[in-house]
């Protein structure tokens, strides 16, 4: 990330912020988070390539990544009634670097999780399985917060990266639910929430059946 990765409005925020938050400090820190995304993304892409080479199969459909905006980071710090400093950002905001992994089948989710966490330089900080226990809204995904070392010229920086792993169907539901909540200013009517849950249940059943079909095809070909 360079200065040009910060929008004009965010740059203005920095200029008007307290002296504790220097522009170069935040640029350096965001570069570290971006490097964390690159590290995890590379690991996942290598695993996907290996599966293609060995088994002619890709467990990953596609990967998305995002870096939290400066405004969102500062808002989150202020919500916690903390000063906006680099240390407070490092210690209190864990979802600045984010990766979303979209898989073809349910089994791919847990297979990728196991392979990624078995790597010696990946440390699991938190795990939340919203597939086995979906959120009340019906949302499903596996959330992992991991830490990877980023090696720079002036030292090693352990960096948290949030990873969401889900199937294509789960991602379809989550994307539309997010858009609906955005359109209704997060106030979705009760009847629509109920219908969304029904859709989430249908998607859960679809994922299970697609996994069963894939297993049956694999058994016949073995």
C-alpha cells in the first residue's frame, strides 16, 4: 500500500487526526497488513495448485481479499473509547486484513482449514464455525483468525489475518443478504428475515446433496 491506496478523504482524516497517528506510521502498518493478505493468499493458491497437479481437482473456486478502510479502523477504535494510535490499532482491531475463500464443496472447507493450519508459520488465534452452528440469521461460513510472520528489513511482525471459508452457495446467500440489509439500513422486516432463513436452510441442504453427489462420482471412478 502506498499513499495512493488511501483515498483523498482518508488522507484528510490522517492530516486532522491526533499527532499520535503519523501518516508514515499508518502507511507502514497498512503495508504490513497487506503483506499478511499476500502471505495467506499465496499459501492457499499453492495448495490449490498442488491439488490440480496431483488430483486434477481444484478445491478453491476463487479467492477474494480486502483491507479495511482507514475510516472503519478509526471508527472501531473510537467505539472502544480508545485513542487512535498504532498500538491500539494493532492490539484492538483484528479484522483489518481479510480473505474470503470460496470452495466448491463442504469437505473442501475443512480440508483447506486443516492443511493451512498444519503449516508451521500459521498460528490459529480464533475459530468460529458458523456452518455447524449457523448464526440466527441463517448465515453460514467458517471464520478463522490466524497470525503469520511478516519479515521486513527492520524485523519480524506477527500479523493477524481473518479468513472466511464458505461454499459457492453460502457466498451467494451471504452476498444477497448483505445487499438487502444495506438497502433497508440494517432493518430487515421480520417476514423477510424468516424467508432468508428458509433460503439458508435450503442452501444447507443443497450443499449437503452436492457433496453427496460428488462423493458418489468419486467412488464410481475409484
